[in-house]
């Protein structure tokens, strides 16, 4: 079964586990090159094994992105860029997708963040995307930077438009492959997708700089005791028993809260089940929204030295920023809290959304994630359907996973910016003529 969110898989990969990519081959066909029609711009084949995703290059050496001769240069202009294409021939099932298309994009100097929106009309197909680094000569495995692989036919369970959407880090002045495919099954009611199915990408570039985080902090870390001791703010990892900082901080649409804290080198806490591994420091903050809405969370080191230290930790997969649900108390509703976590007696955080680091480096300059925050009583897959349960995520934790004390050799100061976002105005579906139109399937 297809996994819903690659970033969640990558987060757990940072803690170990995972499987090797599944190596697969193209199907023979009749496009003149010995492979299936409309496969000239496939580039990458994708499967979803038990954990992670399996990515492999297509074996046809003549494959190339649709616009190989004219890469789309993405800068930080207002209005973004539009790519149009169509998945119109079913049949090649050498991976878990029917037809696949790939476009070449290039980030302009200074552009270190992208927002990608993949959207299509109708509810008879499930489109997904991956952004991958353009491989260098001799590379044998694709490197994914971001993905949108929700099990969705373009609408959510209530019928509202639900495109594949993500905001993530990229390198300036670098080429990337923007890959899309139509999944071999519909999300609902099942069966094969109905083709042809046109789609479009809306791509927005941004330049994020340390000066964007300047100024006085709205929230300063307060409970900085060592993990596992009174007064600390670790409530989520390896038996943390602390208290969230800044409970009740409100975030409204169009406003930001700047949070400042420090990862402390002397707060290592061993895993109660394995004394050889543990966590160096955990800082936890709480925030609230009055209504359902979008959030944009960004993290950066306070000084240049802190930024370098964060990048070094990120390269090892040790640093993470995670979003959790508000803890659920069994005493209030035992049926919705079947598990008792070691975090706090009788409380189960039930993680819902993650972003952070792993084998893919998300922190070249900063870290970012965009997500929908649900603060209503709308049930979701994390509960049993009891509308009395508030299921929305509302706790943010910064933590560093390590395998022994001393990995964090010096304190690192960071700044978190939590912004009330609106994805439909910040990165809307672009109307009008496309900057790139698919034209080179074969």
C-alpha cells in the first residue's frame, strides 16, 4: 500500500531501520526505443515497499525530462511558475504507476526554498509527485528532496479540494527533476484510474535569509532543566516528564510567533530500554489556533556558528523538529487513549505530523514545513471517531537523537518561527498559460 507522507518515513529512517530500494525495470513496448509508449520522460520508477519508497532510474539510457533543452528557471518572483501535462495512456505497470512525466527545473541564485502544488480536476485518478536532484554522471540511485504521495483523488473526505502540496528546502543554482505519476489505483472507490487525466504544477521559489528571523523573541525557552528532572521541558522522548513551554500562545492567520531556545549539551537522557542510546536535549512548546488553519514553521540557528552546528547535526540525521497532537488523557475518555506512554503517567501524545532531518538534508540553510492544523472536534484516523476528542496537533518539540552522551559538544541557539499561513493565497493554483507544457512523451 502507498505510504501517505514520505517525510514521516524519512524521519524514522533517521532513527534506524528501513529497507533497500526495490530495483525494477521498464516494460518492453513499442516507442521505437524498446520501451512502453509515453515512457520517454519517465526517468524514475517508484514502488512502495513495507517501509519507505523504492526509487530507481529507468533502464532506457535515452530517457530525458520533457523540457531537457529548456529548463524552467525558478526565481522568487511573485506569481510563481506553471507546468501543464497530461497522463493519458495506461498500461506500463513496471512500478506502481501507470504513466510518469518528468520536468527539469533550475533554482535561481539565492532561491533556497520551494513550494510545489500538484493539482488536477475530477476525482477519478490519484496523482503524486517527487522532486529529485538531477543525477550526476555515474549516479546509480535517485535522491529525493520532497514528495507528495497522499492517497487522494484530489479531494478530501468532505469533498474539498486537496492537492499534493509541500514547502521544503532546496539549494540555490541547482537542477532538479520534478516527477509526477498517476497511481495504479484510485483512492476511492478503488479500481484503475480513469485516463486521460490532465494536471498542473504551481511552483513558487523563495529566498530565506537569517535576517528574516531578527528582532525580539515572542517566546523564550524557560524550563531548561536536564531531561528527566523536574523543571525540564521534555515531554515527548524517552520518558520525558516535563512541561510544555508557553502553553496558550496563539497563532492567527497572517501573524507569526518567534520562539527562541537552546539545545543544551549537558542534558543527555538514556533510553530506558537501551542505555547505549538516548536523546541529548528536548525543548517543547505549545501553541494554539482558534480555528482550523494552515501553519508554516521555520527553524534556523541564531548565529552563523549555530547555523553551521545545526547543519552538521542535520547531516548526521540527529536533529529533528516534530509536531505532536495535544496529549490525550485516558481519564477523560479511556476509549480514545488505549496506550499509556512513558511520557507522562496516563498520557499518550499520539504523534501526528513530523518534519526534520534524515538521509535527505533538509537543513542546508534552514528547516521548514507547511501543514494544516485542525483544532476542531473533527475525528481523524488517529482516534475512534468520538467527536468529543480534540485531535488537532498543537505541540512542537525540538530534539536531538543521539547514540551516546557527548554528541552535542556545545550549546546551540536556535530560532523557531510559527506563522499563521494560508496556502491558497501564499501558493495558489496558477491560472492562465503555462510556462512549460508537456510536449515530449516519446
